[in-house]
C-alpha cells in the first residue's frame, strides 16, 4: 500500500525533473551561447597574453663533513631561520637593483618604471620553494626559479640568484662563526680579569692572615702544644735555677760569716758546727732528690757538686783553724782583740761561688725572658685559634668566588677553543653549505600562460556564466509554461484536460529549433575540443 506522503514526494520529484527538462528545452540556447563566449574569451586570452618563461634550479643543503662530536658548529643551526634571513638579504632593494642594472631587466614597457617598481616586479617573479624530508620534515634542499619574458634572461637571473644564495650562505656562516669566536675571546678575557681579581683578593687575605688560615689549624695546634711543653720545661728549669741561686747565696753568706769570724786568744773557731749543719742539710736534700730523679738530673748533679765544695770548705776551715793555732802571726794587736782572717774577696772558693751566683742570675733572667716570650707566642696562637672560625668563613667565601671564577674561566676557555676550531672549519668550507645540483635550466616552453589549463578554466567559466544567465532569465520570467503550474494556481481540482493541438507549422518550428540546438551544441563541443587539442599540441 502506497502512503499519501510517498505519492506526493514522487509527484514532486517528477514535477521537478519535468520542469528541469522544460527549462533545458526552452533555455538551451541561452546557456550554450554564454558557455561558448566565456570559454572563447578565457582561451583566447591565453594566445594574447605575452609568454613568460620559468627557469629554475635545485640547491642541495649539504651537512658538515666533520662529525659534530669532533667539531661542533658555532652558528645558528636553524636552517629555516637562516635561509629566511638570507632570502631577505638577497631580495633586498640594493641586491635586486644590482641584478636589474647588470642584466638590464624590465626595460620594455610603454612607460618608464621607477627602481622601486622594478624591484617589486622582480620580487613577484622570484619563487623560492623549500624541499623537506618526508620523515622528519627537515629542509634538505630548496628550489629557486624566476619568470621572465625571455628564456635566456630567466636562466641568467636564476643563475645570479643561485650564486647569491651560495655565496651569501658561506659569508653568513663565516661571519656568524667569526662573531661567535670574537665574542668568546672577549668573554674569556673578561673571565681572566675576574679570575685575576679573585686571585689577588685570596692572596691578600692569605698574606693578611698568615698562620690563621683553616688549613693551618692543625699546625697551630701542634705548635701551641709544643710551646706549652717548652713553657713547662722553662718554668721547671727556672725553679731549679732559683733554688740553685738560693743555695749559692746561702753558701756565700755562710762563707762570709766564716771568713769574718774572730778567734779567741787560744785560736778556737766559733762556726764549724754551722758548716756541718749546712753539709747535713745538703746531704738530706740529695737523698730526697735521689728517690725521684736519676744521677744525671741537673739538680742532683749540682747538689753533689755543692756537697763536694762544702766538704772542701769544711776541710779548709779546719786547716785554717789548725794553722791559726800552730803558726806564728807577724801582726798582732793587743791580747784582748781578735785576729782577722784574709779578705774573702781574694779567696778562690769565694770567687767561684760568686761566679756561680752571677751565672744563676743571668740564667734566671734568660729563663724569665724565654718564659715571657713563650707566653706571648702561646697567647698569639690561642688568639689565632679563637679567631679561626670567623677567618674560615671569610676565606670560604673568597675561595668559593675564586672556584666559581676558575670554573667559569675554564668553561669559557674550552668554548673558545671549540669556537676557533669551528671557525677554521667554516673557513675551510667543511661546514654546512649549499650546492647547486643542476645549473639553471633554459626553458623551451613558456610557463605562463598555460593554454591547456586556461582552456579548462575557460570551460568552467562559460558553464558558470551560462547557468547564471539561465537562472536570471527564469527568475525574471512570470509566464506559465507547464500544466502543473496552472494546476497550482487553480483553487479547485482539474476534472479533465484538453490536449494541445499542434499545427504542422508549429511542429516544423519545434523540429527546426531542436535541430538548431543540437547543431549549436555539436559546434560548441567541437570548437572547445579543437581548441583544447590545439593548446595541447602547442604547449
């Protein structure tokens, strides 16, 4: 069962198709004539426009022959940016005017052109196309082409442009490399100056704090320990000398007392017991020292010597007493007065004691001076050790700055050497360079206009123009051409239709019109096909 909506949709589709066929039947002349005229104008212009020839060449981008791990380039490795910069320099007004004047370009014309107009035209005629790798999209080559009305002129200009690209790339890379090396040289000189300043500061600090630096702490501790040991030894020696001085002073005092003693009338001495008491005291002290020290100890040896001297003094005293009793004295005073002994200053033992006492005084002074010097040095080293943390922090700050300057200098020095090697490589043209694969071609056929393409473009333009005219005429035509249009205007349904009755004249007219339409269609198709074949054969 067929639904009413389907019947209506089928009727509408049949009506649209019928109307389209009716429009084609009535308007085919209005479509074919604009179609032919549009094609004829576009295709004919391809034979009127002056021909322009295109010469081109392929420039290969060769990678550096030196491996990057041996000599790293010191120029911009972004080829696209560098190529864009080179293109802008080559297409500059100055460069293009040199080529225009050299080859006498753009000389033909109805009116004289200014240099700026010539430069603008030449920029339009130059085409630069990049060739990229399919995998990583890296630029592997680029094409340079130029359009000119004369094929040789196009070849010459392309050759000039190619040479400019190759030479400019070499010059730019060398210039960038030299500028980089010059910059690195300046940076190394600045780093060297900074390093020298840091070194001078470190040396001045070391000279100012000689003996107080962190690496001398252990040495200072060892020296301080040695000084303290020396001080203890000096103090012990000073105490021993002081005791010896007291002992010698006691002996001198006793000797003077003994020598200054008077005798009675019978010549008996009065202080022999004192000498024995002193001798007993020395022997007791020697016994005490012998329990703590060996016989080589200086104070033990001194006591032994003093005991020997005291014993000698005792023997001499006894001898003097005996001589005083038995001898005859030439000079006497009254029996009630005492007899005086010889002057103790002229006695050899007394002089020896005085000499030893003076030596003790000198040694005591020397020991005290040495102790004072040792205490001063100990205080100095203790002050160094107490100030060591602050000095260590200051020295660490200085050495940190020096180490950083040293590292920066070494890095820059290595970079300078690498940059100099890269510059040498660029000067030897071992770096990335442009190489022309084929010389600029000499064009045989013109690149513009492409008559075959323009033939197709003219056909498309004619179709568009014909459709536009047909659509315009249909929109302006308010007549009714089909029975369906009449039915759509009637308010009631049509019960019956009266078929149209055509006369022989009308039938002949319709046939002539149909023949004329097909003949015109065949003629236009033949003309377009012939024009296309003619364009193909001449291109």
